[in-house]
């Protein structure tokens, strides 16, 4: 421990590591996919199809050519799905041919990902003065045991939110993030029943370092989502922003008060717990712990509870919403974003609610809502919750320095606030702002124009059908001219957003790679949290009381306050109705 204290702090290491990875990702704007080789994992029933590189240019593609448009080929794959690929020279191909491109195998992608993560975290370990041999041995087991849990967590019977669509009779509907739960559980088993092994890999058990780096990378994806969301529905965004501000002014204060007054927790415990339940779970608990300089065990224990309770909410709340909120669909969606505390579980619950409420509205009232709007309400509120992390970390750093730990007559200094401020949050802010500035001028332009293009395409289809029924040459000429005019209009519209689509496409490539790494950083965090969670020590620290506070606050008032606030801001707002 003494050696590690002489090294660079975890905060600064996480900041610089996140920034370096982010800078690498920006090479996507040169036309490459610098992180596309990072492994991604899909829901699976056939394990051979479970893993693949994140980037399309690294993936294998095989299927029948159904359409050729310039240098773009539309391929129908064996699973019936279509994919568009770009080739330099389309002349050797014709419709009906089989197209095949060999890519990087899923296993090779996984091995490359392990090597990359081992190298970057070894550099961090070296700067923290860790024993590098022990670290690398430990990290080998940390990575592969964690990934095994992630792989199992994506098995369709565990992960699928729509069993019928997945081609299976039933599913636990945990989403792929069930892998986080399995990683946490395996870590708990290792930490409590295989203590010699836990000690053996101890040098690599650095959950705060891993998750702080992950939070830094998270800003990039949220920057893109913010830009896209502003272009989609500003009214929903405004309501979502108002809702989360209202919610957290109430949530945080109540949880903190209950933890302190009724359960006698110290300020060190009450603040991360309040943030974990109130803001966005694991990330907020870690950021708060950094802001108030809490011991590492504090946010780690809160994080464990957040993940477990998020799964419980995911299983219960969507069906409650279907039963009682199907007449207020946007209230149901926003409630998922306010109530469920991890990103994956919140988005998944939004997707489940979207499907369940639409089905109930159609069967009970004959109303057919457009899909995706309830999910948008959930993801919008969750998005603002995530953005709130860095703001809250600064506020708490100031309050703790100026009010909580300030001695009588002592004035708070900027230096002390800076010392307390969690530096890794700056990476989150930098990646968010940079991607937002890049995307914001372009993302709002695309969706309205594409909607206009789709409308014109439907008009063309209708006119083409009409043309087949007309025999008069003059009418045929008029209809043909009309079709040509609309096709030219489509070309003009496509040209108007060509540059914007290129920027957003490159941004998607950049953020896909960083997000894939972020997910894996979160994954090894949960495993290492589990290993470090020795129940004997946790019980001494008060894990039982902590869980009781969480249970009382979550089911006692947070869910219901979130529901009321969702109702206030989204009552009467309906998704578009599909007609015809």
C-alpha cells in the first residue's frame, strides 16, 4: 500500500487513459475504424454466433446480392436480414450472386481486446507502482472469468426481452446486462469461498480504477445521443430535464436524511448511498465517493446493491406499468428512466414497457401507437440523469469542503475544492462536450429529411402501382414524369444531408468502439467488486443496514415520487398513432 501511494493517483490515471482512448477513437473521422476490432457480444442460442468485432469493416459478411446501387451492394444474409456493403468496384457483381467477405473472427477479436486491455491497464498499474508480474497474472483471471459471465449472460434464455422474437419459449428478460449480475455473483463466490485465490489475484483487483476509466469514456456516447435526441423531440427532452431536476432535489435529500437520521450512517456512507439511489447508480456512487474522499469500500458496496436492485426493478416495473399506465404511455416510459438505476436496465425496461403498453393499448382500446416513443422517454430521462453526474460531483466537492469538513473560522479554498474534485469526471465532461459539438450541427438535420424521403418513396410506390393499371399513353407519360420528378427530389434531399450523414456515421463508428470498451471496463469492475466484497467484513461495515435503507427508500418513496413526477410532466402526452 505504501508503494502505491507514491504513484500517480487513480483519478488522474483514469482521466488520461480515457482521454487517450478517446483520441484514438477520433481517428474514425479519417475514414478508419480504429477500435472496430474490439469484441462485441450478442444474444445467442448458437454460441458460434455470439461474438464478433464491433466494427462492420472487421466483420465477416456472406449472402445473396439483392440490389446494386452504385458501389453499394445490398446483401441478404442467411438469417434473412439485409446489410449494405460498399465495394470499390461493383462491376464483377450482379444481382443473385453470392457475396462473401472474410473478416476478423470473434475469438481473434476477443483475444485482441484482452491484449489491449492488459497493456493499457498494465501501464496504469506501473504508474501506480503495482507489482506488474502479479498484476498481469491477476488480470488474466479477472478478464477471462469476467468475460465468461458476460458470455453466459447473453444466452437468450437469460437475456432476450422478447422470447418469441428470439425463437425461444421463455426468457428471464435480464438483457445482456445480466452478465454484470453473473460477474458480481462469481466475484462474491471467489471472494468468500476461495479466499486464497482471491488473494492470489489481489494485485489486479482495482475496481475504482476500471470504473473511473469507464465513466470517462461514457461521455462520448452520451454526447452523440444528446445531439440525436435534440433533433428528435425537443418537447420530450425539455420535460425529461425538468423531471430529473425535480426528482433529484427530492430524492437525494430524502435518502441522505433517512440514512443519517434513522439508520445513523456517517456522512461518508450516506452521501454515496443517496447518489447511488438517486442519480445513476454505480457511476454516481463512485463519483460521489471521489468527491467526498470516501474510503473505496463505500462506493463499492453501494454499487453492488445498485446492480442487484436494478434487476429486480427490470423484472417487476414494466408489468406494473402495463397494468396501470397503459392509458398514459409516455408516463410509463419516463418512469422507467427515473426509477431504474443502471443504463442497460433502464433502457431495457423502457423497451419492454414500449412493447407491453403498445400491446395492451391495441388489444384493450384498438389504439396502435408508433413504436419507440416510450423507449425514447425512458432513455431521455436516463440520459439527463447520466449527464447530471459531473455537475453533482462538483457540487458535493464544494459542499464537503465548504460546509461539512470545514473548521470554524476556516475559509474554503479553490485548491481544496480542486483536491477533492474527482478528476476522472473531467474526462467524462471532455468526451461529452467534444462529441456533442461535433454532432449537434448535423444530427438534427438528418431525421426530418429522412422522414421526408420515406414519405416521397411511399408516394412513388403508390404511383408505380397506379401506373400498372393505366393503359392510356398520355396518362402513363404523366405518371412516369411524376415518378421521375419525385426521384429527383429524393436525390436533392439526399445530397442536402450527405455531409451530415457522413459526420454522424463517423461519430457512430468512434463511439461504438469506446462504448464497447466501456462495457468491458464495467464488467471487470463488477467482478472485482464481488471478489473484494468479503461478507464478514461487509457485515461488520453494515451491508445489512445499507441494503435495508436501499429497500426502504426505493420501494418506500423513490418509485412513487418518480411516478408522480413522470405523471406531472408527461401526463396527456401521447405517442403518434399508426393509422390505416
